[in-house]
């Protein structure tokens, strides 16, 4: 009987040690990712060049608006190439406050409520909600 209880205690002890090792590995991964992010953000800060906006066109193709000094430049980025598309005036850009689709300063609860708002309980938006969304986007059917 004593050897059976000793085996159970040994198994519980090994489990606790493995859990502590696992938690330690998770902590080290978290800590190293924080250090890498801090290093990367510090090296990416530049006063003369910033990416204003990026839009995915296809899987590996993007269009970016880049601010270089006081100029706004539009470039196309492919898998192995970058192409100059055009130059924009600052007045041609839509400010983030004017853009209703911007979710950068929206809380998670607000975004979640956009997807879960229902009155019929089926998980699908009511037709009134869909009409409100289409009116907000500026599109008419």
C-alpha cells in the first residue's frame, strides 16, 4: 500500500514539475516577443517616412500610400517588385475621422456588437439593420 501511494505522489510531483517548466517556457516566449517588438518598433521609427495606408489587392499584391517628407506617394507592391503609381496632394486623402469604416479607435465591444446585433434571435441581422448598414456605407440598392 505504501509503495502505491508513493508512486502516486511521485507522479503528481512530476506533473507539477512539468507544469512549472511549461509556464516558464511560456513566460520566456512572452518576454522575448516583447523585447523583439520593442527593438523592431524602435528601429522602424523614422521622422521622414511613414506608411499612411495599405490595401491588399491580391494575395501577394498591395497598394500603399506612403508619406515621404511632405509628399504622399502611391506605390504598388508585388511579390518581387515595387512600382511607383502616382503622387497625391494631402488634400486628396480622406482623413480617418471622415472615414466611417475606420475601426482603429473602435473598441472590441463595439465591433462585436456590429456582428451580434439581432432582434429575431436567429443570429442574422434584421432587414432594418441591413438597410441601415447600406445607408451608412452610402450605397443604394
